């Protein structure tokens, strides 16, 4: 085409590699993690050019965004090369975490090294290395042209990139990490691979099962000690606490489901039962259940009102059984819990922290019902009988 400019052969692959190198060199900076001992990381070297570590972090976040955009563009132009580069990078980083690797977790116990605020230096290093992988894999997967209207071209791309996507999935589903900061970053990697379900539908079940397994292994804080959800800066939290890691895993479930809703739609009922099973078994807080409920409804939405009604029923029937065990019959402890005297007593005793576990159960169930009402948008079941007067039955 007249006036067009062709890139030299190999330029896209070179740009892709440059973005990968830069993103791994800045590993851990965005989350405020200690980067000492992380292979390829340059955060400690760069710090001397800035007045504070926080100034470096802020500058890096802007540069990282540009590098990620480069990775996206390169993926659009050379999807096969991008998929292979992402798979190789994941393999390299996980190799650092393997037994005998530079970031072998067992070394943390042997060395006893800790950061200034008492955290394990090795845990931070592992989280930083994984964050570097997330920074590269995420834009690659977001831009991977594996879904679109051009069926023939799409089929060629799918065939070319599927082996690399399967390799990444196999490795990340098998890796075993336990520290909150490492689990937080692993959840982000699994979330980034959510679109792989578009080319390998069985990955949908595998991804959800792995995320739920990660969630069930993290300790749950007592309901009476957990205040209502509060938005905090992810960079400051960095998944360093079990609660923050659990929130990150729940967010990953939502991201995975939203990336391929038509694929995950078939698994919604089993998903809903698993959520309620974790909740009734004390392995899921009310706030976390609310986040997972959002994931269920996000998947159901594109399938139409009927599917949304199914999901609302699966979510709300357990709540109804808890507080209204039979038509017209309220649970015995509902009225005392909702009484003004009880609520005032809770406020008087250390504010909301003075409320009982049962109060928090009621709070989160009401919050879930509110979310469901908002999602339903006043939708009416067409099978519901009507008296013809125009009033809802």
C-alpha cells in the first residue's frame, strides 16, 4: 500500500522480547515487594536513581503500562511468537521456584531471612518473580486473537497457539504454592489464562477447581473480626495477608468467568453449589461469597433473563432456608438479631467489632440479596401467573 511502512523481518519478535525483559526486570516493584535475589530483577539497581522507593514504584507503574501495550501490539501481529514467548517465560519463572532453583521456597526456612517489617524475604522474592510473569502473560493473553468473527483466520491462530497455551495451563495448574503473596500472584496468572478456555473448554473446570483449591487452603478470619469489605490499594496490600490473598483469588474467579462466559455457563450450577458448600462449611466469608456470586451472575447475564433467574434461585434458596425455614415462619434467632436493642449493644461494644458472628451472617446474607435484586433489575418470571390487572404476581 502506498505510504505504508513495513517493519524489518524479526522486528516484532525483538520488540516482544524487549518488553518481556523490561517487565521481568521491574518484577515486584508495582506491588511494593522486596526484590532481592530475584533473577533478572533490577529494582534494587534502579533505586539509586530515585529519591525514594515509592518514587521508583510510581515511575515504574507508568513504564510498565507502556511495555504491556507493546506486548499487546506484538501479540496481535505475531500471536504464535507471543504465545511461545509467554509459555517459555512461565516455564523459566517456575523453574526458579522448583527444588534447587534460585527461589526454592525451602531456602526461606533454612535462611530465616526477613524483610524490615518481619516478612520472609524469600516469600517476597517468589511473589515478585511471579508478578513479573503476570505483567507479560496478562497482556499477551488479553490480545491473543483466538475469538472473533473471522472463523477461518481464527482457526489458524487457534491451531498455532494451542500447544503453548496448553503448556502454560499444565504448568500453572500443577504448581504448589502456599504463602499468601505467592498465591495472590498465582491467582493472577490463572486469571490471565482464563481466555484459554475459548480454545480448550475443559480448561474452564480445571481453572475453577484450582482457584477453589487455593481458596480453601488459605485460613479464614473469624467473621466477627472481619469488617464489611473495604476497597484498598492492591499495590499496598500485595496479597501479604491471608485475607488479602483470599480476596485476590475471588477476584480471579470473577475474571476467569468473565473472560469466556459462554464456556463457563455450563458449569454454573456446580459452581453455585461449591460456593454454598464452602460457605456452610465455614471456609468462605460472607464478603467472599458475595464476590463469587458476582462471578456467577456475570457469566449468566449474556445468556438472558432465564439463566439469570436460575442463578438467583441457586444463590438465594440457601439464604431463604436459613432465615425463613418454612412459608410464614421466621428463624428463631432472626428477630432478636434484627432488634434495635441488639444492634445498639453491638455498636456500644467496640462499634461494629462488637457484633456477633450471627450478626455478620445476617449482614452478608442481606447484602447478597441486595446484589441479586440489583442484578435482576425488576425482571419478572414470564411463567408466573398474572391476574391480568397489570400488577406483578
